């Protein structure tokens, strides 16, 4: 009986912690995730006669998918991911790109290690937004290069370049050199037609 009471008290403490941390800022997500994880792993929510899904909705105020996502993110990335998420919304995919710049609870911004703290929120948000823009641009470039029409054009262009390289050592005449200059001139004209 005493063991059951201890479990109920521990569950009540975890519920209170997770609800309290949900109301305050900085490091609350890490603490809240620890509380969720403890209840989930121990199965103590069953003491209330609830399913995990119902416990999450009634006591955490979140869907079980969201709570499990918080737990997974903490397990994969550690508390620093959640601390960063308190400052700026960061998806796991974006964090995977940022992660190499995170060391000792700091984010590298322009070569400087900036502590992931609320007082640095403006700099951190700006850096993350710039990174997202760079990632979007890179993805757009990849999407363009992988379109069937451009992929076909690139294949033909690569074959043409291969032929030029193959012929260059054997043809030192001005004809091949003229073809190269002609091609460069037209490629530059095409490049200038693109907006900056």
C-alpha cells in the first residue's frame, strides 16, 4: 500500500512539474520533457486509470504525439535543443543542420560562440532565420537541378564538355579554341539574362 502511495505522490509531482514548466520560460521545455519522459517510461500514468493518450490530453494539455515528439527530441538532441526551441522555433530537421555549430550550450554565430540564453535571443533568432533562408535556397537549387528537363540538359552539357576536353590535347588549332570562346560568350549572355 505504501509503495502505491509513493508512486501516486511521484506521479502528482511529475504532473505538477510538467504543468508548471509549461507556464514559465527558459529551460522549461527540457524540464518538462524530463517530467514527461519519467511518467512515460515508468508507466505511472496508469495509476490514474488512464491511457497514455488520455493522460497527455488531460494532464499535459498536449496530444500524445506531441509529448512523444518532445521526448524523442530530448533523447536525440539533448536539453540544448529544447533550450534553443524556447528561444526560436526549430524543427528537428533544421536543428540537424545547426547542430555542428552547437558546442557547450553555445551557438556559433559568425565565428563567435554565443550562449543559448534568452538575453541573446535576437542574435540567435537572426542567425537561425538566415540559416533557414540558406537551406531553402540550397533546396531550391537542388530541386531545379533535379528537374527532368534540367537533368537532361546537364547530361548533354557534361557530354559536350567531355568531348571538348578529349579533343583539346589533339587539336591545338584555332578552330577548337574559337568554339570554346564562342561558347563562353553565349553562356555569359545567358547568365546575364538572369535576375540577380
